[in-house]
């Protein structure tokens, strides 16, 4: 009898835990970005008009300027751990690309609007020459900015950068799913299912323990803004433009390539493609990290940024 009662209670507890997990994963994200960390870090978001887009950015620190460009389905949040130290030595500008974070959500978003947003904010802030740090999609964007406007980019840092996998069939399967007809219902939802955000984060982090409720909230909330899903699908369906390798060969800025050894979205072999095409590029591989080393191994990334950006 005692054993049976214990087993019954055990099953009940397991059911409650399972139900709580399902609620946590399927409950809609918040309607607004989770920005509590910004005031805690002394940061005040500003919005500026660039072409037809409203771009949200933060600006802090003093010294040689550095512009931070996040990856797909991300935002300024991804720089939370590295931004304060950078600001101790540099004037730092971190922006939300169109379609992401707190920036506008254009239903016709195209890839070409992303480099224009980076240069537009730099122009408005009077940054004539700056270092550029780009992660994932932001790495592809930063590479194009450096290739097209070499007189503007003093140094270039690419973290698990996209670019060589821009063709639809080469993208991570989750992005292919979102871009496919099967992803169309996402545009009608008031918020993305939390399980979808959870699944995406589990793919890009090597250490699953980092995919906690707070991080899920931080990524789910901007994606819940009206028009975010449509903007993402439009971007994924847009023409990525000219041959990326050709653009990479035009980069003149000293370049540091940082890569998470266990990246499942953009394999570490892609770091060698950047080394091949960007003259003089230096590659640093971070062990114990997936696609997000600036969040998963921030101390390593801060050290590499500190050393590289202080050179020259």
C-alpha cells in the first residue's frame, strides 16, 4: 500500500511538472521586448529613422568607435555580457536590425536593407571610421559593409558569421521551415509558440542549461511584436544578392574570425572559408561553445575583442 501511494504521488508530481513545462513552452511571449537589463547597464534605447525603417540602438562609452550587429531572430540583447566591458575602452553602438528587436517590422524586408541600416546609423551618429563586430546574419551584413565601404571600417570581427550559407537550401533546417509554406501560419499568431523559441535556442547553444526561462523570454518577446513573423519570412525569401565569396575577397580591414567549435547552425568549417577569402584573416576557435559564443563564453569573446580592437 505504501509503495503504491508513493508511486501514485510520484506520477502526480511528474504530471504536474510536465504540465508546467508545456505551459511554459506554449504560453505566448510577452508583447514588448524584455529590456530590464538595459537600464541596469545604464543604457537608454534611442530610435532613428533610416530610409523607411525605424532603427533602435544604444550608444555608450568613449574611445575608438565600435558598432555591434546581431544575428537573425536576435537583438541588442545578445551583446548584454560583452557590451559593458567594450564601453570601458570604446564608444559602442549596438543596433537592432530592421525586422528584429525594437526596430520596425517591414513586411517587405529584404537583405539589402540591413547593410543600409548599419551605415545609416553610423552616418547619423557621425561615425566616419569604426570597428565592426557582427554575429551570424550580422556577420554577413558586416562583411558586405566592409567590402563596399572599406574607408569606413577600421577593423572587422566576425562571430560565427553567415554568408556562405545564404542560399535557402544551405540554411539551418529551422529557418528553412519558417520560410516554407508550412511557416505561413506563424504570421497569423499573436506570438510565436514558446516551444519554437526554446527549440531554436537549444540548437544554437552547446550548454542547454543556458536556455532558461529568462533567455527564452528575451528572445520570444521581440518576436511577438506585430509584423515580426512576416518580416522574418520576407527576409528569408529575399535575394541575398551577389556572390558572397567575391564580396569577402574585397574586404581590406584587418579581420578576426571567432567561432564556436560546436556550432550546429554554421559549422566551424565555415571559419576556414573566411580565412581563405578575407586577406590576412585570423581565426580563433572557442571550445565549449555553439553558435552563440558572445552569450555562452563571453569571457573568451571579451578577451579576444579587447586584444584585437586595441591593435593598430
